[in-house]
C-alpha cells in the first residue's frame, strides 16, 4: 500500500457517479426537443406545428401502434400537461447540473422529478400492457409482441428516472448528510 491509496479511493468515489451524470445530462438534453417538437403536439391546436413534425408524430404512432399520442385519453393529457409545465422547465436545469457534475443541489429536485415520472410511467405501461385497444380510433397494439415493442419505446422513460432516483438516494456523493456540531 502506497501513500496515494486514500486519495485515489476518494477520487474514485467522487468520479463514481460521473458516467451516470453524463447519461442523465444526455437524457435531459434529448428530452427538450422531443417534448417541444413531438410530445406537446396533442395539446396544441392542429396546424400549429409544421407538417413535417405532424408527419413524424403520425409515422411514430403508426409504426409503434401508439394511439395515446394521436388521441390521448384525459389522464394521458394530464401527464402531457405535467411534462409541459413541470418537467420541461426542469430539463435545462437538470441538464446543466449533470453536465457540470457534482452539483449536490440537484438532489431534491431530481428526486421529485424522477418519482413523478416513474409514477406516470407505471400508469402508461399498465395501459399499454392491459388496455383493450380494439375499439381505438387509431391503431393500437393488437398482439403481445406489439405491446412489448411499444413498451420498449416508453421503458427508458421509466428506467432512467429510476436510475436517477436510486443515484440520488444511495450514491454517497449525493446522499451524504452533513453532520452538524452540537452546541
């Protein structure tokens, strides 16, 4: 054992969340255009988006058999409103914090965000798995394979927030509590 071991261990601990912070930054950065250009379309008046973007949404919905994006039920619209007014303002803040790295102040907002998103995704994934889409105006998944393909589109929006949540809760870099001196 050389003299550098404690410093190296400390540096490794500090660097530990770095790959995750980069993943989280990419997740939030990519979410900005996806939300603005695709996800918000069901809420806004037809004709507001350029035809190319509405065609992208229609291609996606047809290819992955996702009627939720073309004719969202009210509960799904509520989730899109949350995405627009609660999540969207958070995306650049979170992207900044995770790109910069080591920003402990992001812990509480990231816990709130990830818990909220994971909760909405459980409802969406249950709907995809168990809803009878046979009466849908727009084509929904008919077979188990089609349901699993659609599920795989939504899954990263559950898995990455869960990774964010567990990182904020259990990584020593983010969950270290300062010990206060007794008076």
